[in-house]
């Protein structure tokens, strides 16, 4: 359960690499990511020291034609 307090829309072109987004406690936020047009490869990194997956990464291909969204919990960096 989360309360959405901010909405951002960004536009990138082919070949663009963006940095990772992360907020530290007490301002940590979960993020809901989707691709409205085209495709993106989104990577998450677990930065929660107490987590058994601390330091691990995962990548996800999000494409507009598949209509998928990715929920990223607070404490994970995303880019």
C-alpha cells in the first residue's frame, strides 16, 4: 500500500542512458514505472542493508505494446 505523492513523465531517445533514482530514509519512495511509447530496459538495485538481496540487481524490458508496469519498492534504486 502506497500513497502516490508525485508523478513524473520523462522522454528519452534511442541510445540514452539515464542515472539511477533513489531516495534515502525518511524520504524513501516506491516507484511505479511504465513505458508509454517504445521500449525501455529498466534496472533496479537493492540498497536495503537489511535485505537478503542487498546489492543484487534485476533488469526488466518494458514495452508499450505489452502494457506492463513495474513496481519498485522503497529502498531500491531504479534507472
